[in-house]
């Protein structure tokens, strides 16, 4: 009876720690309650930079809140892998309008991705969904103190630095080499900019990957999971500083999710940074590349990510035949835009030209294996539900017709073929002194 009573008190305390907030600002857009035990899951992890904290060591609270870190974690349908995509906070996007969820409403507009959290986590969910095309099932938000408490409850984490790092702004002073760091040091390591040569958001994401990998490695060690004192301290630190959507609002929900992800081998937990280029209007901001689109599409299709660093068999989808693009749609600049998409997917565009007006989009390929496979892949990746014709052309020819916009706005009949992408990444089991 005493054990049951203590257990009930502990359960009530941990349950009382959890704060919930809406997943979506518009209840009518809800996709239904996803099952935690089955199906693929997309969870948005938000690290809040709010200074509304018990400690004043992070600066004065001015009432603002942004997402200092954002990770879109995809748990595969068969629970054999987790792909965690880091979304740089300095990404500029068209932020969607967001209804009031207790922090005010937002009319939408062009801005930095991290600013959406100012109006609540539901607005961050909407912004990430618009950026990626991925439907988010849950979110978990944590502040600075929660992160520190989580790491300290583990007894610290092990990291490895190729060179010493000092940053007075982040209160960071660490030597080179393998070492154990506490919660404050881990947070400083994940957040530092000034200790890095580039002093940019993108540059620090590599350190964030190392810290995240170290947390996964430490959390899965038996001394954290089987020692009641450490396990309770860990759960108390995590639950007392997190905000989640109602679907994760009960300890049983969090336990069910934890049990599922615990079965994923560390070698199949991959952290990858969204590929970016400098924004055209501001070199200090970034926008996603065509490689980012391939990553997001893989999450939607629950397909494994394929990186250029992976040792994989040669791609059976050939993209070697040259592609000529003709504009018969009467839309100025359409051929150029399609050319940018095609080259971003790895095709070689041999030429652009205007053509006589055409109502229909037509893809013609030479009667060779590489041209036929290139044409099929191009149609799939561009989302064109058209039959590839065989004709007397050099490689592949795509005639853009007046129906092009309507064709590409329809759901794809089949998942587009994947391709290797160039992105900064590491698996959770990678030696912390490597990379």
C-alpha cells in the first residue's frame, strides 16, 4: 500500500507538471487524433528562447518568445528509424495567418521562421507545415531551464570538441577533446555563435547535432533508465518545463511515445540539417534548396532519407538524358521556372524555347532506356500525371501546355523517386569525436 501511495503521489506530481497548448489555431483544420502506437508520426520539437524564467541569468524578460531551435522528427510507420530535420531559425518564409490561441492573432507575412512562436506553438506548427508540406501530429516545446534540468538529471552528457571554445556571450569556456558537460555548458555549446568563425545560425547547427546525439546516447544508457533517482529527476525536469499539444498531455501518452521510440536503434536515428542557400534579399538569412524539398517529400512518403555520403547501390532512376523544355502555355517565364526545378532535381536541361500554343502538356522521349527512364522520373518528380510518348527527339522533350498549372496542383498519383541529397548529418550512434 505504501508503494502504491508513493507511486500515486509521484504520478500526480509529474502529471501536474505538464502544460498543454493547442496544436492548431483553427480547430476545423484538425486531421484527427493520430495514434501514438501505430502509423508514422511527425513531431515538431521547439526550443523556446523565452526569458520568462525562474533564473535571471539569461537576460531580462521582454515578453517576446521565439524558437531558438526547431527539429521536425519523423518516426517511421514500422518504428525502425527516426529522421530528425533541423530547421534553421534564420530561414525566411511566407508565414501563414494564425488565429488567436491565447497569445494574440497573426495576419501572416514574410518573416523569419522562428518568429512564429511569438503567437504560440500552434503558429509554429502552421508555419512549419507550410514550409515543408509535412502534416505535424504533435509538438513538444521546452525552455532553457528545462533543457539544463534535463541534462543535469542525466548526470551530464559526453561531448568531444576538435578545438577549445570560448564565448563570453553564451558563458562558454570548454577545452578541446572528449569531456563531460553539465546542463548549462550543454546549452551554451548548442547556442553559441561567437565561438565559431562564421558566427551564424547555420554554423552552430553542427554543435546542436553533437549535443542531440549525446543526449540520445546518455538517455538510452541503463544507469539513467533503471536508477529510480535519476529516472524521476529526469522525468521531473522534462515534464516541468515542457508544453505539449493535448494529444501528448497525459503521462500515459508520453510513456507510449517513449516506449515506441526506445525500440529504434541509435544507428537509425539520423539528425540532418535542412539544406539552405542565402536568401536573395538578405545574405544573413537563408531559404531552403531543392535538396530540402527532397527531404520533406521523403518524410511525407515515409521513405528513408538517402544522403550523398551514404554507401548505396546505384540509383535505378536514371536522370542522364538531356531535357529540352518548350513553353506552349503562354505563361511568361514558365519554362525557366520548370528548368530551375528540373536542374534542382539533378537533370541536365539542354535548352529552353517557346512553342506554338498547346492545351496539353506532353512529354516525349527517345526510344532508348536512359531517355525513357529519365522521362518517367521527370514526370513523377514534377508531379505530372501524363503518359510519356516515344518520338524522334534528342533525349527528352517536355512541352508545357495550358494545363500545366492544374496538373501540378493535383495530388501525385505515385510517390516521386528519391535521390541522394547533400546535407550536414550524423546518426545518433556516431562517435562524438568524429565529425
